């Protein structure tokens, strides 16, 4: 059966842990700070939850507002220049937010890349 995100009532397309670093906010460069994040792809956006051993419970906590990214018009591309790590791709939003996502495990990061790219390609461009 489909997993339904309680807040959004939309089908969760994919979720799991990745390393995340936000490197720009509204076009303004940020100091890179990698952290483990529970990532939820659903309803044309990505939600980032703080690392938790029980993400499902953390997500249900009343009033908890995850950071999120609107994938409408977003760009996704692999990068070897923005990090010394392997398996890094960048998501750039229309609003000028830039995120790096990374996993050491090849199939995990590949699955995520294709899931997010497919989501972006299905959305209107703006
Ligand atoms: C950064 C930290 C990051 C590293 C980044 C460093 O230092 O080591 O992990 O990114 O490299 O600047 P600090 O903790 O002092 O901010 P990668 O792991 O992605 O290489 P960068 O400056 O080349 O982006």
C-alpha cells in the first residue's frame, strides 16, 4: 500500500537517509555544513528532516516544520567540483537555493538522482 505523508496527504515517492549540505540561500552563498538528513520526495517537493532514529515519529510531531524544496523549475546535476566527496549531485531551485546531496553507496545515490529528476521532469517548468 502507498505511504501517505500525514501533513500533505500526498503519496511519498521515495524516502531515506542522505548526506545533505545547503550551499546557497536565495543566491547567497552559505558555508558548507554536511549533515545526515531524512529526505522525503512527495508532491513535487523534497522535505528534509533532521536525523532521527524514528523518522516516522519525528515527522508526526505536531508543529514540526521540515525544511523543504519546491521542485517546480528546479535543476538537478551531478557535480565533481563542489565537493571533494564522491557521488554528489546538486539541486538548484528557482528561488536560488542550492543543495548538495551525497551517499557513499552508488545505487542509493543513483536511485535518488533518477527519482528526483523524474519528479522535476513531470512538473511544470515554473
Ligand atoms: C569544510 C568542510 C566540508 C568541505 C568543505 C570545507 O570546512 O570540511 O566537509 O566540503 O570544502 O570548506 P569547514 O568545516 O571548516 O567549513 P566537502 O566535504 O564537500 O569537500 P570546500 O570548501 O571545498 O567546499
